[in-house]
């Protein structure tokens, strides 16, 4: 896929390639010998006047200023070639369409290139400052590293001195421990010899004691055998007696079991009879209680009836109901009779 480029971009690309390629020979002799071939410009235009001024300025340069470096001449030649190409394209556009858009486009592109170039210079300056700061930090780190290495070397030397002291101290301790160990071994050997003699004496004593114990053991064994025989005879006697006593006790136990069974049957009969008697007694008590309550209830009812009759008779007499009327007398007599009547009523009610 091909990308379409404007004429100005194509020319800038060609100029950059010419600047970068080392094979292109310098164009200084040609510029000094021959005049540059500039495009024809119409008379009367402002652009033509400015172009003529530039051409006169280039052609009227004194000889003493023409001695410059090859790179500067190459740069000037490229700029002149670019300017002549731009002017030629602009003149061609003016002749064809009466516009100069190509010139404006080239100027904008050149302005953008300069801006980009300045940005690159700015980034380069920042990069240089960053490199300087990093170099400074690296120098500080190296210096700190050297100080640390020196301190470690001093510490290593100190440790070596301590190691030498420890080696000397260890050798002295080893010699002391060796002498002490030899002395302890000799003392231990003497103690072992003495202990061995004591143990031999103890072994002899134990041997004599063992012989004595063996003799005593034989005598005790004979005595125990005799006693065992006697005990076996007694055991047989007691076994026979045990069998006889067991048989006799078994017979007694059987008799007791039969007696127990008969007694148990009799006891059950008595218990049943007692339960029947208790039931009869309880029923009799209940019947007596009922009769007693009935008698008390009858007496209470009789007393209530008598009181009720006396009360009713008193009401009939006092109120002269029916044929029952009180005799009329004097007031005193009436009062006394009333009092007597009330007394009689009270006596009747009490009765």
C-alpha cells in the first residue's frame, strides 16, 4: 500500500536523505564555479522582487566569507535547493490555478518540523540533565560503596585478629585440658584398682555366704518336705470330713426347704384370711358410720321440726289466727299476760 505524499514532503525527504548519505559529494566547487539555475519569475510581482533580492545577496557574497566548512555549505546548498523547489512549485501553481496553497502547506510543514526539532532539543536537554543527575547519584553510590567496603575490610581485619586470639587461647586450653585429663585418668586408674581389690574381697565373702546359704537351703528343703507330707495327710482327713459334713448339711438343707415350703403355704393362707377379716372389719366400720350419721341426722331433723312447730304456734296465738285467741284483760293484766306469753314462747322455743 503506497502513501501519497505532497511535493514539499517528497522534497524534504530527499533533502534529509542527501544530508544523511555520506556518499554524496559536496557541491561547493560547483556552486562557486557555476551560478545556480533559478526558475523564471514573472516581472512586477512582490514574490519576484524578494526572490531577486535573495539571489543578489547570494551572488554578491564576498570571497572571504566563502571559506566555510563542508557541512555548512552542504546545509546551505540543501536549503537553497529546497527554497528554489518551493518557489518553482508555487510559480507553477500560480500560473495554473492562481493560488499558492502549496507555499502555505510547505510553510506549515516546515513550522511543524521546527517545532518537532525544538521538542527533540528540549528532550535532549532534559535527558542530559537526567544523565548528569544519574551520574552524580552513581558517583555517590560508588563513594558509599567504597566506604562500606573499607569498613567491611576493617571489620574483617578485626575478626582476623580475634580469630588469632581465639586460636592462641584454644591452644592453651587444649594443653591445660590434656594435662588435666591425664591427671584424672591416673587418679581414676588408682581408684579402679582399689575398687577392684575391694570387689574381689566382697566376692570371696559372698562365695562363703553362698555355700552357707546352700547348706541351710538343703536343711530347710528337707524340713519342708516332711511338713508337706504331714499336711497332705491332714488334707486327706479334712477332705473326707468335708464330704461327710457337706452331705449332712445338704440333708438338713433339704429338710429346711420342705419346712419352709409348708410354712410358706400356711403363711399365705393366714395372709388371705387376714385380708378377708380386714375387708369385713372395714365394711362394718363403714356401716356403723352410716348408721351413726343417719341417727344424728334424724335427731337434728326432729329438733328442727319441734322448733318450727313451736314457732308456728306462737305466731298463730299472737296473731289470733283461727280459733286461737288471747283473753282480754286490763292493761296491767294484759301486759303481764303478754309477758307471760312471751316467756312461755321462749321456754317452748328453748325446749
